[in-house]
C-alpha cells in the first residue's frame, strides 16, 4: 500500500481533518514503519489539547486492521487502562510484560528481563515521560533503569520496534531533569535511528476548555519562558475550572462522589503529609467512616509486593490453571489502586496493626484477591513505612524464628511469613502528583499549598501542568490565592 493511502486510512479512523502538526506526525509515522532497518524508534510528543491521544488511538487501530502485531504498554496500571479505553485495544503495564521473577535470593523479590520471543511486533508505550533511565535505588527490576531494559527487551526480538508517546511538559521521573524516553539525543545514544515529531498546535475545540487553556499557558512557561512570578490562572468564562474555598470542599467532594463516583474523583497535593490530612478528613467528614479501615475504602499499594500474587499463582498451578487465564498479576506494584471489599480480623503483632482484607483492583479488570495488610502505613506522613519501622518489623519477625540455626533458614521462612509480607497501603482519595501521573479522573481537586514567588522553580511549573492535566471534566483549585488569578479578560 502506498504511504498516502495508509495515511488516508488513519485519517478516516481519526475522524477529523488533521492539523499541519498532525499531518507531519502521520507522514513521520509512515516513514518509521516503512524503514527496513532494524534499529529504528519513533517518538510522538504532544501536549494537552493537541489531539495526541486521539491521533495515537487512530494510528494503532488502523495498524491492527492491517494485521500489524501490536503490544500496547504504559508505566502504570491506571495509565494502561486509560490507553486501552482511548485505543479500544488491550494495554498492559511495562513491568508486567518485560520482566519475569527469578529464584528468590533475599528479602525482596527480584525480577530479571524477560526473553522477547515476539516477531514483527510494534511496541507502543504511552505516558513515556514516566520511563526512568536513572536507577531509583529500588533495583528489584532488571538493571534499575526502565529505559535501558525496555530498549534491550524490544530490540532483542526479531524485527521488533518501539513507538514512544508522551508529553515532556509533565513531571520527569524522580531524580531526572527531563523525560529521557522522549529525548531523541538519549535514544540515539542507544544506537537507534530516531524518528520524532511534536504536536504543538492546540485544537480549536480545546480552546473552549479552561483546563486546556491554562495547561497551554503553563506549558508555554516551561518551553519558551523563564517564569519569574507564580502563574496567574484564567477562570473567567470557563465552566470546567473554578476556585474551591476550603470551607466548601467537603460538600463538593460529597457531590462528586455521588455524581461521578469515588473512582473518578481525586485530590492532588504536593506532599504525602498533606495527602494524609486530606485522606483522614475525607473518610471522617465526607464518607462518615470511623473505623481504621472499612469496606468501600479506596486504597493504594505503596510498596511493591510479590508474596500474595505468587501464592495465588501457585494455587492456580496446583489446580491446572495458568496464572494469566486467571488474570493473576505477577506482583502488586507501588501505585496500584484497589477498592476494599471486606475487612476482618484486625489484630496487633510485633508492635504493628494488621487486618485481613478482600481487595478489588479496578485498573486490572476488577481482579479480586485476599491479603493481609499492615494498617500502620495508612496514616504515616512518609510514602510508606519508614526505614526504622521496616527494620523493626524485620527484626521482630526474625526473632520469632531464632530457633532456626542459620540466617538462610530464617530468611527462607521469613519469605512465607504473612506479617512480614503484609501489603503496605495508603488511602487513595488524595495522592501526590507523582502518584497521580499517568491517570485521568473526571473531577480533580488540586491543592498546591502555600506558595510564594521565592518558591518558584521549574519543578513546580511541571508539577502544576501535570496536576491540571489529570482532569478530564472539572478542575477545582483549592484555596487558590488571589495573586495567582488572572485579571478578568472582559475588563
């Protein structure tokens, strides 16, 4: 098929007359696919309101109809779910596709890079701004550099290639100044021939949205201007963005939960401590929940856990069922969200509080499982249990096995101990922006906390842009200061 005919098929699926940027992106994409070299990669960059999501969806749907093998991936479960909805095709998390668990060698699980046995597969990664290249310190997965491992995995397959989609105005991975997976120079450093394109033109229909209007303004500060004062947000004439006084947030959240549901409402904050305050307040004053943990609560896994799903996989194997057919994930990842179905048997051991819970994971086809959770992580101001708490739990559980003569024997039974392997969870009504990244919610409440011009940094501007673009229908800015509100356009 001629390139022009292929592009025309995508445009028909797209349903709109493409902008000049979008037309160039389609021509670049066609050239990328036609290139016979084995080391080609493509980057599709686009900010909010430029039609990147819709165009990418049309591209992958058209390829599927033409018989192209596709593997859609995203860094988190929520992002994979959004990608699947936008494309109409199944999408998976990067970690669950490119890694496999190796034999146990310590307290934590260890995942090695999987073998890529695919032929002629196009791997498409959405939300690629979240893909890190610098190891984070939690090197449970492969080399610790997700970008290194992703490229090694994809290009070890026969005639496989990679398309990376993302928005470089969003927060970069922790500890990095830019999104390495969206940088042509970084990818060229892997010996890859890079095709790249940018969508910069904001669509006309997007200009009617206050969310996208202001996100575009913030992106301008990131890309073209050196901000010297805090951004001034435009509210006038936009029904989808408004200031939310603090004394009205309880009633507003209750209304949002009633209208769009707990799973489509989120509060985004700048710190775990502030998120913790919100979570406690929401449970007590909006949801009227007095117990420490209740059925119906939304929680988030805050530390990777391999124990509970590994046990489920073993049980499925005994019954002759493959783990994939039972929808059992390889592990529960930091950031995965779950709905509590039931809570039973709250008890105290080793100076900590535990409970048996039944969980449902909305981002994984409502997969359900039972596990023991450690309740103390729910209310800490740290991302998970502190190092001191983790060490205390380790030492006290190990002391229970002091009768075993060697440390390897004690570690072996420790791996099977339900208390040491208890899930660490936090409430998920309010989260930090890094935890929200990759996800979208219909109603988003943003609390940036106290800010002054002296506190203005590039990180803050990226944070603000990322927080704004989590909302698809309504954005509420909580206690937004007057000095960050634009002068009325009609004045």
